[in-house]
C-alpha cells in the first residue's frame, strides 16, 4: 500500500525590518493651505448694548461707560420709538448676539434698562428703573483698571436666598462677565463688579483690585437698579415676578406736588386765623416814647432834664421812709392798747357779777 503524503503548509515568516535612525519628516504645509487654529474661545457670549431715542446726555454717557467695561458688547444705532420691543430679538439674531441690554428713556428724566436672554426669544428678561446715576467722568475716582480686562463678579448673600434674585444673578453673570480668551479682552483680572441688594434695590459698583489682601479703590460708574418686573420670554411673555414696592417716578412727582399744595393751603389758613384773632386795640406805647420823635440831641437832652425834675418833685411830695415807719408803729401801738382795754373791761365785769 502506498502512503499518501500531505503537503505541509508553508508559514510566512515575518521579515525583520531594521530600525531607521532617521525617520522621514512629515510632509511640509504649502503656503496656500489654511493654518488650523486651536479653539480656546469657547464661551461666545455677545451682548447687544444700545438705546432707544429719547434718553438724556447723562444716560448716554452711562451707556458709553458700560460699553467700555464690556469688551464683548456689540453696538447698534438708536432704536425708533415706533418699533415694538420684540424687534430687539431679530436685531440680536442679525448681530449674532445672545444677550441684549436696552436703555429706554421717558420724558428725558427717567431711565429704564432691559436685560434679556434673546436666544430663540426664550428669555427670561428683566426691567429695571435706573436711579442715582454717576458716570466715570463725573466721579473722577482714584481707581483705574486696564481697558478690556476681565472682571470678578461679587454678589450679596441675599442673591442666594430669594428666588427672583437667584434668577437675576444668573442673568447678570451671563451678561456682565467677559468670556475667557475673548479676542477683544485682556488676560488680566484687575477689577471687580459688586451687586448689593439693599432697600429693595440692586446697587452696582466697580472697584479696582489694589492688592491680594482685599484692598479696593472705586473706579465707577455708579448706579442703582430698581427691579420692576421679570418676564418669562424675551421682552414679552408672562410676568414671573413683579415688585410690590415699586412706585413710578411720575407718581412720586405727583405726590410731591400734592404735598407742596398742602403747604400753600396751610399757609393761607394761618393767615386767615391771624386776621381773625388779631386784637382790635393797639398796644400802649413805650415809656418816654417822645424821645424818639425828634432826632436833635439838644432837644432830647432838654426832655430828659424835664423828666428828671418831675421825678424829683414827686419824690419830695412823698413822705420819707422814716416817717412811714413811725406812722406804722403808732398804728400798731394803738391797736395793741385797744385790745388790752377790751380784756380789762371783760375782767371787771366778771368780778362785779361775782
């Protein structure tokens, strides 16, 4: 019987490649190719800061100061009054902005500020009445900070207690904070924004950081935000919160006018009462009133001499004090003698009866 020989499979042996001491260089980039950039600027928050027509010069200077403090802002021309506030959402979409800060003036006296999240018109948005405005040029403080530097945001402890303040805190953080690695910002932190809740208002201050141990110096500007309403949407929607202590400035001026009117009425009433209670007869004149009638000093001297003579004559006619005392003593002795005689007479009557 013959044997069947199976062919053995040949195993491929791995070739040992010698290690090259000089590896080949990567291919060189052509000059026409685009340089790939490393994306460090991740938080691309942009705030549209603009005003409606009708604001005063001080309000315009305050808006300019806020723009200098926020390098991530986008500017826009004044909005016409005829337009509705919902147009702001479209303007932000055209400018590629996520937030909006609108300054609205009334009667060139009162300034209102809107802060809103305009992404998809979802909101929320808040309306504030701006009071006690002091711009940087007006204050002339000693503090100073680098233009375009990033600020720290400091909030009062009450911003973590009240629910509507929690919402406003998040809105302020996203609006006022400068994004990290923003192209127009500087890589320094040398000032701090403080938001303090006091007297149902939010007080804004800007301080320069002098030292690490907490030394501060105010830079400006200063203003006070009186919250009016918080809305669900961007410039529209349901009212999430309304300030019960808010009084419009026109109403305050009306109250002041009424108080001034009451002052006038009280003054008129006092005049009428004075006329009604005034005495009919005039008061008697002062003694020696005739001295002031004539301005001649010789004539007044003569009048004074005549008055002195008259007083002297009156004194001479009067009895002296010594004579008066004698008369008083004599009267007292007579009265004592009468009393003694009466007692003696009573005693003698009793003896005779006995």
